[in-house]
C-alpha cells in the first residue's frame, strides 16, 4: 500500500514553509466569519503549532469563497488572520496580496517561528486554472510545501496539485489523519461495518454506494436516496425529493445487495402539500400525494439495532430534511445511537456535518471529516490531484 510523506521527522528549522490550509470559513456580507467557523480553523491548528514550535517560517496559503479570479473585498482574509491569531495566541501577519514584490519583501523579513497569511489565492485566475506560472511564483516564496487542505485535495488547482510538485512536499497532520481514517474504512474496516447514506440525491451518491457496498455488511438509507430506492422498488412516491429518471444500473445493484440494503419501513410525510399535515405512516400506506421528508421512528429503531452491533460506521447524508422541524428527528435519533454504540464512527458531508453540529451531536463521532466533496471523491476512488504528489514511490522489495 502507498504511504503519504508526512511532516513527522522533517527538519523545518529556519525553513520557509508554504502551508496550504483551508480557511474557507463561512462569512457574512462584510466578510466576517460566521459563528461555527472556528471548527474549520481549529482543524488546522496542530500543523501550524508544530511548524512554529520547530522554528519554521510559516506562510499560510488559503482560498475563501469563489471570487472568480479577481479581488473581491468581502472575501479578503484579514479577518481570518485575526481569528487565527486569537486561536493560536500568537500574531498571524496578514499579507494583503497573492504575489508581487511586496509579498516577497514581507516573506524575506520573516523570522523563525513567524506566521503569515497570504491573501485569498482565488483572487488570482491562475489558482483555479492550475497555472504553472502562478504555482511557480508561490513556490519561489518557500523552501518546503505542506499540504493540509484535505477539503480541496480532489481539486486540480495550482496551490493544491502543482505547487507540491515544485518543492519537497509533505502531508500535514490533518491530511494524514483524514487519509488514515478513510483508508481504514476502504481497506480493512473492523466488522461488522455499516454505511449510512442519505442526503439529497441518489445520483450524486451512486459512485459512493458502489464502492462501499462490497465493503460493508449493512447499508442504511435515508433522505432522497431512500426515496428513490423506494420508488424503484415499487412504492408510489410521486412528489417531494425523489428522482424519477430510470437508473438502469441500480436495479442490478439492488438485487445483488438485497441482504445488505436497508430501506425505511415507516416515513414522516407531508400529505397533499400541507405542512401542518405532517404524519408518520408505514411505507406500505404511501400514496402519490405523499412527500417523504424523513425516516420514521420504527425505521430509526431498526437502524439503531444494526448500529449497536457494528464495529465500523461511516455516515454521509442527512436522513431527512433536517432544516425544517420536525424532519431532523430521524437524523438526531440515529446520531444518538452512534453515540451509544462502540463502533469506530466517521461522518462527513457539508450538510451532514452542519446538521449534526446544530444538534450538538458531532462529539458522538470518532472522526468528523473536513472534506465534503473530497471525502466522497476519496471513498469513490476518484483521482485526488492534491494527494498524488505526496505519496512516496512504491518501495521495491
Ligand atoms: P451532504 O452535503 O452531507 O453530502 P446532501 O447535500 O446530499 O448531503 O443532502 C443534504 C440535503 O438533503 C439537505 O438540505 C436536506 O434537507 C436534504 N434532504 C434530505 N432528505 C430529504 C427529504 N426527505 N426531503 C427533502 N430534503 C431532504
Ligand atoms: Mg450537500
């Protein structure tokens, strides 16, 4: 198996280290970080602290939002620099440009243990275009590259995929942990292993289902994914979140994995478009006027029994429309079961993590992935251009 080159044991004293991180915190219209942003920033602190304590000159590189290759005032990183200073309890100098003579001069002046944050990389059109000249200009600012932005490691951007090829490069502690955990799920999960897949669309989760199904003992479904499965297995779901196109390869998947696949047996629906008319019904009583918004309590209980026996559990996708009361109930109940089970539990996905964070249930998990799309890409076996340069060549026997 391939292993990542990690930061452990690397001499960074006096070196200028270009540390790619993800400070893409949600911001308000004035660019101020919204509450909850600390979680994302806290995830990168261990690598920064390690580099600082080892005497490196740390140059942080990040993106924020989608400025589209030009300067957008509300997407500057000055507030992020301030917030990082508070979290680290040490100054983080904000450099208000991505390149040019001033940036070089500011980096030249850095002392061992200093930390600086470059302006939003996506202000330069070269970042998202994976432009070699832009990556080269970034490389000229440092001696080493550390990649700790797992959430963009499926992107082929200059700072992610090109820069690590231009200098000696290593995985930071966050990337190391993410890869470790997800690799363990794929390669050697402790059994019984289960996957919980919900969320908006089967279409976006199909590749994930295909790689996970052979590796797990049970697949528990919810959300739009379950609705579409229910429709494909003959339930008359006609409205709400359900995909109506054919899915030719899903029938085969369904029949091959019937023993593993768990569909809801009761559901929380809105009948005839009236939200005050929310009710819990058995799946057998569904009519074409029902909009399925959540799994029901009987399903949650059945899922909990499976979870209680599991040793590994991976979850992506809310089991219902958690943003609207009371349709977060299925997600909440299942998260509680995971808290009480002794499975090694992993959760990821932008909306899933937001749902569980709002419910105060993230602590129920052994690992909360910082990669939404990146986690899915990794588990699907999709190319990871931001990790590829960090693998040591295969050792020959
Ligand atoms: P993630 O971002 O965690 O991968 P998705 O983006 O796939 O998750 O799906 C999350 C969205 O799916 C949420 O906005 C949630 O409201 C919605 N959702 C889940 N189940 C339902 C449902 N039964 N009806 C309507 N919306 C649902
Ligand atoms: Mg989402």
